[in-house]
């Protein structure tokens, strides 16, 4: 299943519930932007496409060696980074709304514990306190 013609690959994907998958890939028409998309993996159907103002933050086929992540958080939102890991983003898979949470000195792999976000990818484990709403 190719969601868009002329792309090198689907880019990173994450399951967002049921048979739905959220993906992020390059924009073959404009390398300074990228494409966020949703698919139904069982029906092999494109559910939505949203152009993003940032390039895809990884190289397709790079085995994700970059300081970056694309992960479903405990709040049901997809967490990721843009602008070379300097912008922390939260994506609502229900409507593909992208929220810029804030700026980071650098990106990295993410982990969540209680209300905090932890970031790897540097000499020290970084913690962003109270980022998630209390349940």
C-alpha cells in the first residue's frame, strides 16, 4: 500500500487504535515540508492527509539513528519532534491537530512516567515535569 505516489517510503508509523495507523513521510513536491497521514491498515484506505510546515526529521531508510521519536503517549496522542528535534509536538490522532508543546535543546527517544516526559539522546537523561494532565 503506497499512501502517496513518488515517495521513497511510508516513513515512521505508529498504531493509534484498532486498524488505524498514523504515518509521517516526506513531501516529494516540497522537501521543506512533509506529510502526516492516517490509514486504515485493514481496508488499505487513506483516511486523511495533512501537510506539515517542517521537513521529515529523519531520513527514510536511516534505521532511525537520529535523536528523534514518534510515539503514542499515555494520553492517546502521538508525541514527536520537528525542526531537528528542537520542537516538541503532540498530534491528536482523532483529527490530526498538531500542537507545538515547546522548544527543546535537542531531541531524543521519549518515555513517559506519571505526568513527566523523559528524553534520552544526550549525556544526561532529561526530564520535563508535569507535561501530561493528571488522570
